[in-house]
C-alpha cells in the first residue's frame, strides 16, 4: 500500500513544487515589469514635458545693481525658473518664478555693483537652459 | 512517470505565461518610445515652422510737419508800403561818379626848359631900333620859369604900333592808358610890364594855353591883360583838353604869347615886358566808378519754432516789380552771433518767385525756440517787393513713433512685444498684432525719441522669435 501511495504523493509534491516555483517566478517577473513600466512611463512623460517647455528672453539688462530679465513662455507647459547664473556664478536658486503658457514677465534679481556686461544662464525646472548676453543701461 | 509529465506541462504553461508577459512589456515599451519619437518629431516640426517667421521693419515715422508763420516782421532798411499783402520798398542812395587824377607830366622848369621848344612866330618890325621878342628861362614865378621877353628901345617915337608872337610847345602821349575820360592842363602865368621913365603907351598881352592832337583837334584857353604903365598880372590858365583825346597821339601843349604894342611913345621909347609860365601840368582823369544809385531794403522775420524741431525750410514767395534785384536770404547764427547767407536769388520782373531753402543745422540757428531770417535786397533802381508767403516749414519730433512692420513669411505671425533700447533707455511695449503673410501693420508706440539718437527696435513674436532693427532720429546737418 505504501508502495502504492508514495508515487501519488511524490507526483503531487512534484506538481506543488513546480506550481509554487513557477508562481514565484511569475510574480517576481510581474512585479519587476510593473516597476520598469512605471519608470519608463515617468521618464517618457518628463521627456515630453521637457520638450513642451520653451521660453525666450525678450531682453535682459543690468541697471542699478540689478539684473533685469524679461522672460516669455512660448511653450505649452508652465515655464519655471530654477536657477540663474551670471558669468558662470549662481546668483539665484529655487527661484519661484513661473509663467503660464503664452505669458511674459520681468524677473528682477540683485547683482553685484560694478557689473557692466556678462552672460546670463537660466536653468528651468525641467533643466532646459537659456543663455543671453546682458549689458548695463544707464537710465 | 505520469506525474513528471504533469509537472512538465505545468512548468511549460508557466513558462509560456512568463514569456508572454515579457513580450507584452517589450511591445508596450516600444510603443512608448515610438510615442516619444513622435513627440520629438512634432516639436521639431514646430521649431522649424517657428523659424520660418520673418518680420521686417519697413518704416518708421517719428516726425510731424508744421508750418510756422512769423511772430514778428520788421523792415530795418526801407519801409513797409502796405501790410496786407506785405510790400516793402527800398531806400535809394545816389552814388556820384568817381574819378582818379594822374599827372601825365608836371614841369616846374627848375632844371631848364625840360623838353619845351621855343618858336618865334612873329617878331617886332621896328627899324633903326632894338625891338625884339626873346625866349626866356630864368627866375620867374615859383623859382625858375620859361617865358617870352619883349624888349623895345626906340630913340624917338611918336607912336609905335606893332605886334609879335612866340610860343613854347611840348609833345606828350598817354602811352595807351585806358579809361581816360578827361585831360586837364594847368599853367601858372605872370605878365609884367615896365616902361621907360619918359615912355608911355599901351601893351596888350594875350596868353594862350593850347592843346592839339596830331590830327588837328584843338582846344585852348586865353587870358588877356592890357598894361598902360608898370603893371604885373598873374594867374593860372586851366584848360579842359578832353576833346583832343578823340584825336591821335602824340598830343602837344602850346603856351603862346601874343603882344600888341599900341602908341608907344617917348624919347626914347623904352618898354620891357615879360610873360612867364610855370608849373605846367597835364593831368589825366581816369574814371573809377560810373556813378549809380543803390537801392536797398531788408526785411526781418522772427519765428517761434517748436523746440523738438529737427529740420526747417524757409519758404518765401513773392514778386518784385523790377528785374535785377539781387536778394540774399540770411539766417541768424546764434552760436557765432552773425547773420549767415543761406541762399540768394535774382528777381524776374512781375514773375512770382518761390524760394525754399533749408535752414540747417537748425540747432545753430535757433535759441530758445526763436529763429530769425532776413531778406536783404539790392538793386540799382527802386523796386517793390510784395510778399505772399514768409514761413518756416518745420519737421518736429512727435511724442509717438509709428513703426510699420511687414510679415515676410508664409505664416501668420503674432507680434507680442516691441522693445526700444539704447544705452540709456529701455522700454517694452505690450502689443498684440496678428500679421497675415505679406501684409504690413503699423504699431503706434507712446515714445518721445531724442533728436540725434539711435535706438534698437526689437520685435518679439508669440513663437519666441526675435527680430532686431535700428532707428535713427535724425537732426539734419
């Protein structure tokens, strides 16, 4: 009898082991795929957003120890300024200056006295960069 | 054996499921990447489309035209004949002929007869006596003189009558001098008579100053003195010898002396007479100026020109009733405090003139908005000027600038900003102007530019394109 039961048990055990192993592998692959799907989806969304972000500096100048930058959002998403560099030096970070699509506004930042000419680099929230030349205007 | 087969079948099913899952993920990922590529392509197309935008500044207008009438009109020289229409008449002055005198020769005979030739024309005719007419050079009128000496000594005479004549002559020429309009000959003379103590009678001296041309044209002047005792006369003979200038050269000056003796008596009858000439001068007169009348008038007008005027043209319209009136238009230069000629013209009788002349640079001719223009008129004859227009046409800078922009691409372009910038000025103008392809639009900006400045004009479109141009606010040099 024991010789008759053993094969059944052995077969059932084998089936259980196989099902359990494959189910584990399946679930693990499924979870990994979901993670990759999420990351890829996010990256593609961010890329699309970055492509949709576009801004232009209409005019920029220095006056009264201040840097004046008139920005216009010509993209399809909000245009937010993250950092501003002057001649390679960071002069403002986490600037809370956002423009909705189609809008323009003047960004005024303090600048060291004596600055007459330089290059301004504006880094957006989506890490796009705009560079312009500025010069002093004695109003 | 059967259970191994079941396990294999179950494993195969799971394997297929896992592979199918991986495949579906791969397909999904590929689809996502394709979407991203399409997005990139879309953005690139938009960027290329935006780059096709082209705006051109085809014109800008910052001036306005203004006609300025004179605030004050005066006539500093001449007079106003009427006010409406304004007519001016001149002051006329008569200028006489001007001549300059130049001696051809002057002889004072101090060194001798000096080229003068003596000719005895007729001597006395008494017999058995000394009656002679002699040439003389010696002490005379003013130092030495030339002349004629009469010597008559008759032992016994009841009444002696006779005549004699002699002359001194000298040739001269004007040596091709032009513009000689008169020839004057002067000679001082002196006549003296001395009778013997027991002599009496009458002596008539006739002195002639004669000029003769080679072809016989003669002019002369004469003086006559009658002596009945010891007498002396002197004077100057002046002859206008202009007539001989019509004749041929050389000319000749003749000093002729005629003596007439009437009733000279005495025992002996003695007479000594002397006719002297000195300081003989032949003077030619050259015409320096013909003599004419000068008529002159001046009309001054003062204007209040706008302070932001950049150019000005004087416009003068009128008519003269005479030809040959030379008119000069002057403007007062405040930087040098002098009147400067800006144009001139000559009138045509009864024909209206229209003078348009720039008063440039205007800054030089204006001070505190005042501009002065003067018309100075000169003529040889009286005239009358009737003025129709006497104005300054000014171009002034306005407080607005109109910029004409042309869309030179095949897309509709929306203009959103206009910047005007120079080294001391920056201003942004918010505009919203959609310009169709090939069309132009005029944007009016509230901006008062400075004369003589230049500005950067920046146009910004809704697609973020920037177009730069330059505008110059002229001041005419």
